[in-house]
């Protein structure tokens, strides 16, 4: 072997070692560094990642998102659910921001390596990750475990009190960061989501806002949503996969075990009532099952702790994302096999005032636990469909149920198989009008998509 060959092999070995080095380090990334890291990731993995901005903060910083998927990360694939993770909504709650950057690199790297678990996840789901919803707040925050200072955006508003609320209309002006996320939600029809916070160790699920007419607005009373069983399941999916969150002696964040959470989960309003919260908005207005993950007792710990938080949350994050493919999904067509946009889809047994609506391609997704249900599909001008379905206990993926609606004269009674339409369909329509009108009343400059 010549000396030239030896040098070439040595240089190749060095190059391979350098390429194998992680892009995301266990350190805090300011906005410029975060932008650079995300750009490097999408340059390294161009076929499975797509970086985009959903808007700008008060001070003009881009709110960067990276979408990852095995196929077409920059666009929709019919039938493929969209899921999202959001971090750093509060400027001084920094762990989620960093853990999400590590999740991005892990997903992209493991997909390229051929990891079967990650390949199945990314081949069946497009995952959008917004590491920082409040980039301005993070820039001025300091390492500190407790306190409420520096959690707000640069206009001084708490972003998790700034979303349109179904139960208690918010009066604060909508902030740029909030509007960007609202537009993002309406533009993507997400199925599943989690919002990462700090200062506690628990998985929190809707409703966040207290029950109207029961106590005062800030009283802690369990406010059960129609999808309470699924929300509890989703919260437990995360907490049970976490080595400490599900243990009451660990999730107290204090020596007093009386303040802990059984199974590491809590109904939001049962913990403390929040009006204008993001998870309720996702569920009620966006048809998205979102929970809030409080992932660290310390809001902004020393960077030496970041590796531990990543290791604790890697498996829970993956297990949670898999649930986007649970339940039932399909498309709604007319008799000419054309997709029907904006059809109302609901489960009769849930008696929910929050129906889902089909996409432009007629798609719908509904996360359900095993059991028997009735799927009600309604669109003005069509006969209502009531379809029985059973979700088996051992089903690894969502069952596919396509629905065909028959056009009728909109001036006569709506019928299904010769019988009068159910009142539920009309209630769904009236509820939709009321929700839209309420939203428009308080946010007249916004368009409901």
C-alpha cells in the first residue's frame, strides 16, 4: 500500500467520523443557532425533511417548523395523518425546545439507518415539530427553575391564555405568535398534538377551562370532554412510557407526595382552570387531540441535565406519535366518486358538540379506543350516513371506512334509507354555526377556513 493510499484512507475515515457527529448538541440554542441547526438537518436529510416558517414573533423572529416523513415531507398524502409537537410556548420553559431538536435528528437519522420502528412511524405519519413558539421570550430568559417572569411574549401576554376559548371568550388582543399557530392549525387539520412545558411532571388533557356554571372560573373541578376516555389513554400512553412521570412519588416536584398525580396524568381544569389555552383550542376548533406535557420540575435547568431529559422523553414521544394511526379514518365521496369537502363527521355515542370536518380531499380521522360506534356523516344537500363500526382490540392500525353520500333535494327533508334524518345531524350544523359566529364575534378580522 502506497503512502498516498494510506493518507486517502485516513482522510476518508476522518470524513466519515465527522459526518457521523450529531448536529444537535446537548446545549441551549438561541434563535440564530436553532435556525442554523434546523437548516443543517434539512440539508443533510433533504428527502425526509421540510423546513418552513409559520410566521414571525413580535420582534420578527421566524417561528420555524420542520416536517418529517418517509415520503413527501413537504406536502399532504391522502389518508396520511398529520401530527405535531410544540415547544417553548413560555419563554422560560426551555427543556421542550431542546428535546424536540434532538427528536428531529433522531427521527431523520434512524429513518436513514432503516430502523423499522421509525420507518413505520414516518411512512404512515407526517410529523411537524415547532421547537419554539415563543422565540423572543427564550432570548431574554435565564436559567432558573421556578417563577413566572419571562414566560410571556414581548408584548407581555401569556400565549397559553391567548387562544379563542369556547367557554370563556378571551378579551386580550391576539398576539402574532398565537395567530401564526391558529392559521397553522386550520391549514393542516392535525389529528394529534402535544405541547411541551416545564415546571411540573405530568400529562395534562382537556378540558383546561373550568365548567361553566360550576363554581368560579378558577375553581378546580374536573371538566370532562366527550373524548375523555381517549384523552386519558393518550395521557397515560405518554406518562407510562416515561420512567418517572407515572410514579406519584416522582411527579410531585416536592417532598410532599400529597401533591402528586395518580398515573402522572390530570384533567386540566381539575388541576387549575385555564381560559384561552392552546390544547382546548386544538380540540374544539381544530378537531385535533392535543395534550400538554409538563416535562421537567425545573423550567430552565443547567444544560448538563438536557441529556437526561432527552433520554427520559424519547420513548414517550415516539409512543404518543404512534396513536395518530389509531381508530378510524377514511374519505367521504359523492355518488360520482368525487370527494366531499367540509362534511361533518362525528361519533353518535359521544354526543359531542365538536364535530370533525372533512378535508378538501374528503378525508377524516378519528382516534378511538376499541369498541362499537356509530359514525354519523352529514353535509347539507346529501342524505345523512349512519355507519356502524367496531374497533377491534388487537388492531395495530386505524381501520379504513370510506363513506358515500347520496345527493338529495336540499329543500326537502333529509332522509337516510327512507327514514327521517336524525336530529343529531342538524344539531351538529347548528353547533358549527354557533361556534363560527362566536369565533367571528371576538376575532372579526380572521377567516374561518
